[in-house]
C-alpha cells in the first residue's frame, strides 16, 4: 500500500498559490486515476483506489502546512504504511519553475511542512517530489511569495509541471524510487 501526500494549506484563500502546488499535483493524479478525494479522516482530505495494481491512498492534510506531519503520521499508523511507500509532494523555492527533483531522503531544507513531517515521523528518510516554484524575488518576504499566485505568463509551465509530477508519482508506484529518480532528475 502506498501513501501519496500533497502538501498545502486548506481554504479558498490558499487555492492555486505556490505553496499549494502539492495539493494540485494530488488533484491531477486523482483525476487521472479516477480516485475521488471525498473522505475527511486523519485531519486530511483522502481518496483511495488502485494504481498499476497497487492500493494507493492520496492525502491533502488540512492542518495547515506547518502541522502536516500530524496528519501524515496518523494516516501511516492507521494503515500501517511502510516509510518507503510514503511519497510527499511539495513546493520548493530553490528550484526553477518547471523543474522537479525526486529524493529518497533529505533534510527539510527550510520547508516547514517537511520539518514538521520529519518531527512527527522521527526520520527524514522518506521519498519526496520537490516541485520548483521559482526563487523569491529580491526584497520579497518568503511567506508573501509562497502564498502568492502564479502569474498568467507562468501558467503553461505550471500545468506542465503538475502533469510531470503526476507522471512521476505513477512511475514511483510502478517502478520504485530509483527508477523515478533516474527518469525525472535530469
């Protein structure tokens, strides 16, 4: 069984912001695999189904970004999911818009959602997809930048990046972390 988590903040005021790109990737993956995100459990919006013959749970924690780990731990404990079958998708300001980077493990890198997840799971050794949202412009506050929306001129790149991230999730489920890293970390 796999748990695929997209990080973001609940509420319409955060929809389509840079910080919520993890939510958007989960929504795209759910749509492509006919999985309904229609359950509210473990402080998350959840959907479940089968992808490539594997049982998959999709989750969008509703705890706000800085407390994402609470929800992730609750889901993992309830379903007895192995850490190597967890995949977290989230925004990364150190990657250019349009780039994704897949990692087997790693530090929080300043991302509060990942920092809280590491705290609650007691390890940083879990797979993740970092979705580039671009570096904040000079003089901008980081929170204002990540809670801002993409510009109209960026939308084609954002849509393509969400699709690429969704494809990477499918590859992770079907072929494993090494294969998805080899294919998408170019």
